[in-house]
């Protein structure tokens, strides 16, 4: 049975862009007779707003977007992330490389600040992804004793996962997206070594989402196109976790059965991506104005290309007409007015 998921961050009230993505995820799973899980991604505690999880569940229920089972909170799953990180830390970056003292581990400490990285890197066009310049990776290879001394001294550091070298059989990640088609990423050049545990001790999104999707059996992933690049990284992390025996009965062929769909982004009238700080389009403001759930769902269905006009409807009304071919017919980002319900 197909398993999809809602995975909202409780950092504020959901807006039209969030509902648009959640409607697509719900339709993708339910149209196949699958399950829909609700996962509250509250691992980044400084961003969590009290009661935002309750607002999210109330809005989803109001909109007719149901889920199966109890919601799962990432903040209650630290033991899973600790176990996954421990497995990765015990692995070499290149399993087939010759054994010697300076061989790079899969997970290595990074002492660079954000300012250091910004100064040495350039953000990639489109998704603002910054490729790590490899400063501490080189330090581990060239001066391992210096690195160990800094660790012994208690210097603050994050933990990064090393991407495979160009000669590795894992150097390139390929997958097919149901909206944007075949995707190819060179992990070292297009993603670079990525933080899995931050310097403040918090687990990073890329690790926790991979662990949760693996353990929850999620095989139908729907999200914004800005995460296309992250999908390649998460597939690599997943592959290494499976190598280490994490995830129980999951085997390496599991990655081939995952389905991904990345959606065009929703921009505001000024052409900037919608954010939760834009209160005029959040669910709280819309509901206070008397906007009905059928209006919100109909507008989001129109944004997805499922109906020709933003006419009122409910999610169940869209099941017969949903297809990824309809969504993929227009891959341009959408721009909506400040008040789409005038």
C-alpha cells in the first residue's frame, strides 16, 4: 500500500502554498488507495510556535484533508536520530578505499561558522543551496591530529556527511520526478558535504526527514521543487543507512520503489516565495474573513492544474480527475495576488 505524508513545520499558520502542496500529497496517496500520515516536523525547536501544531490539525480537518493514525512529532524521536547518526559515524566515507590512519570517515567534524562558509562559497541559482567548500574535510585528511586536538579542547563543531568522490560508484544520483522528469545530480559537485547535526546540537532536516520516511515506510513523497536537490542527498543518506542495517527489513532495492513529485513554487504578487509571515494568505486570516474550505481547496486545485477555473470543491471531489500528468503539464512557478478571494 502506498504511504504518503504531510510534514508541516509548526512555525506559524499554514498558508495557501502549504495547502496546495498538502492537497497534492493527499490526492496522490488517496487516489491510489494509500495511507496518509501526519508528521509534525518540530525538531528545530527555536522555530516552533506554541499551539501551531493544533492550528495545523484544525485547518487540515476543516479543509477535509484527513490522515491515518496519530500524528508523529519529531521532537519525540531523538533516539532514532541518535541511532542513525551512530551508524553513519561508524562508517568510512569510501568503503573500498585502502585503510590508513587519515582515511576520511563518513561523518566528520566541521568547525566552520556560517560566515566562513558564505565567504568561501556561492549559493546555487534557484534553491539557494550553498555548496560547502570542504575546508574541514581537507583538514581531517591533511592534519588529523590538529582536528583531534580541537575536539579534545571542546571546540564547537557541527557534523557533516562526506559525499562520494567522482571515482565512486555512488558519485551520481539519478531519479525520476513525476513532475520534472529525469533528474541527475553529482553529489560532490551539486550538493557537497552537508550538516547532519548542527553546532548547537540539533539534528538537521536532511537526516531526520530521511530517517522518518525510512522508518515510517513513506514511499510517496510530494513537496516543492526547491527540494529536488535535497532528494538526491536524502537518497544517498538513506542508502548508507540501509548499508549499516538501519531500518530493519528495508533493503537496497527499496530506494528504487520510492516515488517523488516536486511541485512548482507559489510566489506572492511581488514574485517572492510565499512565507508564513505574510499573514493575509494564512489560514487564520482567511477563516476570519469567512472564506470557506471549498474556496481554498478549489483555488489550490486550480493552481495544481486539476481544474480550469478556481471553482469551489472539496478534496474528495478531485480524486477522479487527479493525475500527475495534469500537474506536470505546467511546471512554471505560480504567482498569486495578495487577495485571491476577492
